[in-house]
C-alpha cells in the first residue's frame, strides 16, 4: 500500500557456546540480547563421561531445562546457532549443520574439544523444532594465501588456527563503522586473550595469520608463541620430558604462567604498580611482541592498511594498548574493540543468513591448496 512502511521481520535465535566445564547460552532478538547465561556443570558429572562427545545429550537437556525455567518458549525460535568445533579446514562463513559435519564433530576430526558439541546440540534442538541450525567461523577457518603456507621445511606446512569467530565479527563491525563493505577493506585484526593471533584480512579473507594454538607469533598469558627452535629441539631430546610435557610447557604453562605463575593480566598489572620489575619486563615484552607481529603483518599488505583492530580480553588493559599503539600508529588508524562477544558473533552470523545477506555454506567447503 502506498505510504506504508514494510517492517523487517524480527528473528529470535538461540546461540550455544560450550566450554570445558560450562555452557554459555543466549537468546537474541535480532542483534539485541534478551537473555544470556553461563551454565556451570558439576565437575563430577562431567567426569562420568568417557569422551567429551558423550556429554551432548546431558548438555542439551540442561540448556532446555534452563530456558524452560526462565520462561523462554523455544517454539518461537527462528534458528539455533552453535559454536563451531575442530572440523576440517574450511573457509569462513556461516554453515548449515549437515550429516558430514555431525560425523566429523562426533569423531573429533581435528581433535576432541568441548566446542565440538556446539553444532551437535544446535542440530538436535533445531531438528525438533523444524528450524535451521548453523555454526559460524570455527577456529579451523583456513583462507591462507599460498605464500603464507610455506614454512621453510617441506614436511611442515603453516596452519591456520586462530580466533576466527571474534576476528571476523569485529572486522565486520569495523567495516560498518567505516561505512565500507568488509570485502573491500585491508585490515589487521589482533585478538589478545589466553592466546594471541594477528590476522591479515583482505577482500573478506584472512590471508595470513599466526597459529595461536601450537606456536608462532607473540607469547601470551599462557602460550609460548615463537620460540628459539634450536633450544626447543635440545629440550625435546634432553631425556627430561615426554612429548605431552613439552606441549604443556608451550601451551598452558608458558607466557605469564611460565614467568610469573599466573595467567591473570590484571594481577600482573597490580604487581607492576607495586614495583615488581620482572612483571613489568614480561608485560612490556608481550606488548612489544604483539606490536612486532602487527608490523610484520603490515608488510603482507605492502603497508596499505585501512585500520588496525585490537580486540579480546587483554584489550581492556589501557597501558598494554597504549604500549602497542605507540609502536604501530604510524602504520594506520588503531581501533580498539575490547572483549570477545562470542555469543553476539554467533547471533550475527545466523542473522546474516536468515536475512538473505549471505548464503549458508555447505560443509565441507575446503580451501584449495597449492602444492609444492
């Protein structure tokens, strides 16, 4: 009718982000969060399951019981979105949960992790309601350029394992702020949390990024990052460590934990205020390494960078951000987006598909690699 205003349909989404001993859930009406809760699971109950994947029925029922207790009618949902797990390497985007994905999540294609439960639980709940289920930008997103895959050792290819969900979501938000499509921008996005990853975003793809799980890049509150290779080889063959002990030393007991005995950046900042010189040296060194990695990333884009984005939990630290910014501001504008906002990112991924802004992808949509 002439003069009438067509209102966009409102979508209601349930988003699910499983952790090792908790499950975060949220209800979103479009981008607006109307309910969020971290469900903490009894450790003794969790330990009764031999494998993580065996927990899915238990966690699904707890989620549904929680929503019922809060008076949330699941029949009003438009879709269910779960955190993507350790799947095969795939391009970024929002994916329909299909049979192949479910099989890979159940068998732990790239390893066992609580995030593998996200897609399974989303599918189980959505199937009963006859609505779609999705995952969004899992950690295995792989969009590396051929040059970025070459490590220097033929038997070792560089791998893309990073904070894809937050990096992609923040990049899209920054694109909106700048009034330009994400696919037109050249960004360096740095996620700084328990692990630190620096991603080079060009034409909507993360064409280079450090492996934030198993090494490379800056050290973090609990991970080693790039270490002197010769010394690492000597340590591995010293006879003092088993393989799992070496891995734990690199991932979990490194960074702040290794030097200072804590992974809490706020505690480290407090020690610095009290005059702890060792804490200040380690803290400053982490900022130094982050800035250095961003500088290296800018070379990938020939120095033509539209913006540098700093995000993750560590981005709340003003002194930490200031130290990094002082070293990199000459490259481009620095935009700070603190926090992870994973539930929001999952909801936004589902909304883009429901609104027809992008098509849901079908798994496995694997990147084409150039062999050497």
